[in-house]
C-alpha cells in the first residue's frame, strides 16, 4: 500500500509528521515544483518524499489536504480515480449549502474524484493538536472516519491504528459524516473535539 499527501500547508505538513513519527513512507505534493518545498519535506523525516502531483496520484491512498475550493484542480490530475482511496481532509467552512447543491461537502469531493472511494477523516482536529503524539496518558487520540465504502473505511482505520490513533467509524458520508463537516458558517458537532480512547 502506497500513500501520498496532496497539499503541503499546515495540515499537509502535520500529516507528514504523523507518518514520519511511525516510520511510514509517504510522498507529498502540491501543484508547485517539488524543489520548492523539498527542504521542508526532508526536514520532517527520511521517509517523506517530495514529488510532483502527477507522481503523487499514483499512490493507493491519497490524503487530500488542500483548500476545499482547490479540490477540483487536483481531481483533473487523473481522468479516472477508479479504486483509489481519497481521504478528504478538507473543510468547506463558509461554502454555502447552495454552492454544495445541498449535499455534504465530502459527497461533492466524491463526485469530483470519479471512481474513487472517499473517506472523510483526519479533518476534525486543528493542526496544533494533530501534530502532537497521539499517545496520551495511556490512551490514544481519536480520529473520526466516515465513508460510503466499508472496505475503504476499514483500510483507513488500519492505517490510523498504525499511525498511533484510535479510529472511530461514524458510518456513511451523509450520516455520521455530517458530524465532522462544516455547514456553511457552522461546524459539525464533532469538529475540534479532542477525544482520547482508553483500551481496556
């Protein structure tokens, strides 16, 4: 299984650090030349590989860590995203329900990435919290996942475990997924909730 992060701003870099912490290789890309952010990527860890957008989209699992408004530009990188898992880390705060056609933002992303299996996840925590070690006082920091594809959600749940987090599955994008998505200028009820799960 190969991984890529598209978008290398605050959230993209924070995600890269979570991979580096566990020694899991991941490529990182933006729409810019990889040389422009290579030094930042290398500084995070040896397994963080700066690459082009065209190369990054070849990964099996792709974290979409760009502004919500930029997702259509990334979607153009491939004519068919069949079989790939897209982890929607975007937040459509301030985007009206009319602009979304009355749909959850993750559904809009799923439509743009035709053929992919979208999992909403890793988007409910601010970068400063996500950047911390997920091991907390004997427990593990929670990440919420939602998807209309149970297999994709399970695969991402396994990755979240490998990264040290405690995944909690919320169900479909239009169900539990609404709890971790922005709604115009309000936030889903689980956004910013920093929870820790203690395994017994």
